[in-house]
C-alpha cells in the first residue's frame, strides 16, 4: 500500500471525483489511470523483454514474431495496472458511499502518516 504515490491519489481523486456513474472504460481511460499504467508498463515491460528476449535483441536476431512478443511484454502490464487501478477506485467508491469526495484523499493522507497496514 505504501508504494502508491500520494500525488497519484490526489490526481485521481480530483479527476474521478468519486462519481459512481462513471463506467469501467471511462475510468480506465482517465488521465491518472493511463499515466500510471504507462509508467508501470515501461518498467515491467522492459524487464520482461530483457529477460525473455534479451539474447535475441543482443544478437540482432529479432523477427516479426519476437517483436510481437516484446509488444505483448508491454501491453500485458499496462492492462493489469489499468484493471487494478480502476477496480481499486470502484471498491473505494463502494466502501465510502457517504464520504465520496474525500475517499481517495483520506487514503492518501493515511499512507503519508504511515497509518495503513
């Protein structure tokens, strides 16, 4: 939980405003979720590409099939990070119906003070 950036939570809270009428797709395409998913994808995808295809890259033996697999090494972490973020936003919304506008901000403050598990 402490790996979540406070700034990210604030951006999402401001953008999302805890409106329960937003669909999963609308949340997944929101600026904060997309930026976070891209960051995760770049880090995790690069590690996966290096582990799985590093030798082919070094040998300059990259085929079209290898390029597609490298592409998937970036797409899968992007999808996982997006799905996780949207699911968490929806869960926070459901758990905090009375305090919709402050749910993510309150979570961010708790993380900042170190009061979460």
